[in-house]
């Protein structure tokens, strides 16, 4: 199955247990996600922070909460550049891409959802129902979410399998196309 992700300057892919989408702090998460997706410091949100510091430094500090949540398995988030991407979701090992990123997520509701993060901000701010790109049923447990990025074809293969161990912790949000 292929899903077209149409990404603009404010894009990313968020994968989480469906319970996350009903229990999260909508305002706080929306703010944190807005900062994360403003990778270049082009929005008015930069004025919420010390403008004497380079945006890259502020961005690194202010996305730490999201990074910690990813490392705890609350959700998976990768940043994407503006372009159209083909998203393929598999449950078996895919071929190795140009870049591979792995996060673990905890599933407690028996279902996970895929969300294009830029569009999510608009939905969250308007307090509208969340429109997911894809959902799938999955037994409760801890899963490894592996993104295989194929830069030349603009394909993103996401493989979801029971976790064999702890995923390597990340220090920063990841954009596999940089």
C-alpha cells in the first residue's frame, strides 16, 4: 500500500498509539510541534524566544521535550522537507534505504496512527478531529518503527515489528533528507 505525503516547509511524519491522539496535551504539544517544524526560524514563533541566540540553538533546546518523548517510546517523529513522498508501510524487513532511522513506540490501544505533522498543527489549532493519513491494528506491546529513506525515488518505507531491544536514543529531531 502506498500513501502520498504532500509536504510543505512545515512537514514531518508522526506515528503513535491511537491513545496518544486522545490523551495528549493539545496546546502544549501543538506549540512544541510548531517549534520543531520551523526548522529555519521563518515563522513568528521565533519572537517567543531570545532573538539574540541563533535559531538553531534555540530550536535544539526547545525540541528537547519532543526528543525525550521519542526516546521514551511515546511516539515516533521524523522531519521531512517540502516535496511529495510515497509512504509504504510494511511489517517485514524492507531493503536498506539511503538513510535508516529507528524509534521504538509503545502500543496500548491495539491501533496506531500515521499523521503528517504539518497538517496536524492546523487541525490541533482549530480543535478539529484529527485526520490521520493511515491507521492499522496491532497487538499491544513495544514496536520498532524503522524508516528506510530512498532519496532518489522519494520513497519512505516504514517497517513496524516487535522490538528486539531498545532503540538507540536520539539527541535531536531527525530530518533524513539533510
